[in-house]
C-alpha cells in the first residue's frame, strides 16, 4: 500500500470494491499493524519512521471501517428489511 492520505484511500475505493474485498484488506492491514507492534522501533533506521507508518496504517484502518460500515448500511437498505425482521 502506497503512502496516500486515508481520505484519498477512502475516496478511491468507495465504489469499486466489494465488501468481501474490504474484509481481505482489513486483515492485511491488521497483520501489518501487528508486525509493526513486534518491531523494535528504536533500532529501526528507515524513512518514513516506523511510528509514522504505524500511525498511517491505523488511520487507513479507521477509514476502512467507515467504508465497511457504509457498505453494510447500503446492503441492508437494499434488502429492505427492518429491525423487526419483516420483509
């Protein structure tokens, strides 16, 4: 994943990606975050810093959750079911 803003990421992906694909992306981002959490950040000499990369991935994840919530809402509205389970 290239370093683009979370807002740009959301805008680029909101219409052209399925919910199932979003689940796969979510899992990938979570694995990347877990890898960062296992890293000794003090001994890392990369640019951008691991801290910056970690924070960016957390922001991507937040935006991805927004997109997922919107997709679920749209799917539920499309099914026209209400909270009582009536069709």
